[in-house]
């Protein structure tokens, strides 16, 4: 007799009520959802010891109206001056809007919103229309001692948007999202910092129609937050897109910047390379608003050649041989893949459930080839560029993968991943509705230390019983890669979560990995930063901060660990 199918939990399928807590904690499009499929739900039930009855009704959904006290601390004289400066609609003191700009998508943010916990709000939200208004705001706030925080798309996962000292938050997305210049000869585009990723790509791919260009272009920068993050946010956090193995991280794409600081405006040159002393662009990249406000950025762009893209995937017998193959591919001088993502055994088994590939027949076929659950590792990816180049890179990936014992699983797996790659964050709200937390931490490692970091960080993650820990590398170099840890646990206590997260960060730094590869530092990871960089480097960063921001008004309160009390450092 065929067993009855699992009953799916009552996932929420309607947009959150306007003005609710859920409208703030929901990822991206209010009307978009991605519910766990039956395979994932079954895995969570077995891992967390849950019954179907535990999924009977969601709790703490945050659908109630967001009502909270929000005292205004700026003097009327300051608000009046800002209103005179920015005009009608340029200044907002509404409590809900102030909460919206101060909370990002850090798991702690989502937990606090579900509990109705409000803290670290700005006293006002400003909507500057251009860099000149930003200059006037920063100069005025420096004179008055008013803290200033910049906000882009709000996708921060490091507590980068909070305003623990009040002041003003500048939302750059409302008006500052224009093209400043397009240069097809140099193959660059200059845009304002508040432009969202999809708008940048739309403009570049429509370059013939918009600018009379001879061809279409791409930036090549596609982080998972692509749809809801901004160019400025990418730059100030040193972000990476999922195609970065080919196109590079944002610091490889940025040619020049305009920064407004209390000490004045910094405009760097747009030369392809220079030997004019230390690179100020690299100092400003990753500064997370602590030195000033990024208003404009010039990016390298690339010819848009989607017809040349080729996809592939391979299954390896184990993590060790897969890592060796990936390293050989990157060091082989045969060219760089574009998307290049290797999942460890636990993530591979979960991914097959997520992509709908897993079934007994597939397992039997893979098993005959020595590809067993709990050991096998999935590599998926694509190649971009000129047609011959893309073909050669894919051919070399396949040749090396097979030399290390891998079996081709075709490009269909990659296409399935592509179909949902920007939608996975929507899973978080569904899981949290039933007390299941899912979060990520990532780091950068050298090849000779990769297996150690993977083993030891996973050991800490798994030391908590009933915890799923998936790991992949998705940004690779001849010298190493990132490791991206995704942990899922039945956990809805903020205290337990923070202690668990701290243990993972201790393990990452303690075993010789960089604290972040592309998420940035913010306030969340800041207590660990000086212990990694050392006092001499931190003193240098503080000296730059003191020069550019002598009053300490730019994103104060722990960002990058520049003004942390000693007792809070780890």
C-alpha cells in the first residue's frame, strides 16, 4: 500500500500586511515566496526530532502592526536646517521608516523584529537628491556633531545599518540611482551609489538603445542579494558576485570613486592602473561608511555574451578529491570558470533534495559509480567569455574533474540552481515561522589550510546536537577560496543564537581563516577584527578614520571595530 504523502505545513502565501513587523523582516519582494519542498521538510523533521504536529501552525509570524515608542532626539533647530537644505519630502521622522532603514537582514535583526524589539534607530531619515546635497549634509552634521549612517538596499547581514548613537540615516536609493557617465571607448560606466543591481544590468544590456553603443554590456556582479542590493553597498562591503571567479570581486571591478567625508571630498582617478603611492581606492573599499559616504562609482564593464555561456556539473566521490580537482582547475592556467561552486557532502545531499534531483533510481546509479550519500560532492558551474575561450575552459574543467574520478551530471543541475539562486533567502521566513533558524557565515582560506578550516568549523557547528551544517566554496582563486557555512537549527532564542554564532567566529579566526570573504564586518563581526588584523593595522585604520572623520560622526558605534570598548573585543 502506498504511504500517504506528507502533509505540507501551512506556509504563509500572502504578502505581509503593510506596516507590520513581517513587512520589515521579509526578504525582497513582498509577493514572492520559496517554500521548503516535502524532501526538505522531511529532513528537518528527522534532524530536529519534530513531528508533523510541530508544523501545524506558525508562531511569531510578525503579522501584527509594528507599534513601538520612538522618541525624537534631534533638536528642532537641526531638523529645520535639514528640511531647509533638502526641501519638501527630504526629511522623515516617522517611526516605521526609521525602523526600516536601521534593520537589515542579519539573523539577529529578524529575531528582534519577530519579538517586537526596537533599538538603535536614527532620529531622522534623509533622502538626498545628489552628491552636492550629501556634501552639505555631511558638512552640517560634522559641525553639529550629528551621527551619519548611509543606507543602500538594506541587505546587510552584519548589522551594518544600525544607528546606536541616533543621528540621521541617508537613504541613497530614492533619488541617487542615476547614470553619471557611460564610456564605451574605455568600457566603463559611472553611476550613483544608490542604483540597484537589476537596474545597472538593464542599463548595460540596453546600451545600444540608451547610449548609441555598438554592443551590449554586463557588470558581471551577481551576488545572491543582486535583486535587492546596490552598487554602493557592494563597494563599501567588498562584496562578491556568484560569477566572481571569472569577473572578480567588486574591488576588481571598481575603477574610481567619489567619497564625501567630514574632511572633504575624495575623488580617485579612473586609470586602469597606477603607481602613484598607496591605492586610496582600496582603502575606501570595505570602509562601510566609517570614513564617509560613497556617492559615485566607476566600474569596469564587459561585453554581454550570454550565447557563449556553457554549463556543467560533476559529482566527486569525496571532499578531498573534489578540493584537489578544484585547486588544479584554478592553477592549470587553462582559464577561469565563471560560476564555480563546490558543495561538501552534507550540502550536496541537501542540494539534491532542494533541486528535486534526489530519488532512489538516481541514488542507485550514482552508488554503482562509488558516489555515496554522505560522501559525494557536487561541483556545478558555467563558463563565460569569447566562444572559443568558454569552450576551452569547460573542456579543461571536465578533463581535470574526470582525472580526479568525477562523473558528469550535466548542465541541467546548474540550470536548476540558476533558476532559484536569487530566491533561496525566502526560505528563511518560512522556517523561522516554525522556530527553525537558518543563517550563514563565510570566510577566506588558502588551499593548504582549507581542509583544516572546513573540518574544525564544521566540528563546532555540529557540536550542537540536531544541527544541519552545509558548506560550499563559490569564489575560487589559484591561491585559495572562500568557505561558506550555512547552519540550520531549531533555535529561536536570541541568546542561544548569539553564543552559537560567537563560537563559529572564534573557530574561523582561531584556525587561520579571514573573518569574511565578501559579507563585510559591520558591527556583528567587529569584536573579532583587531584580533585578526593586529594592533598595528587597526591603529593605521583608526588614524585614517581620525583624519577623515575627526568628530567620529560617520557610522559610529562599533563599525569595523574602530570605536569599540576594549571589554567587548574578542
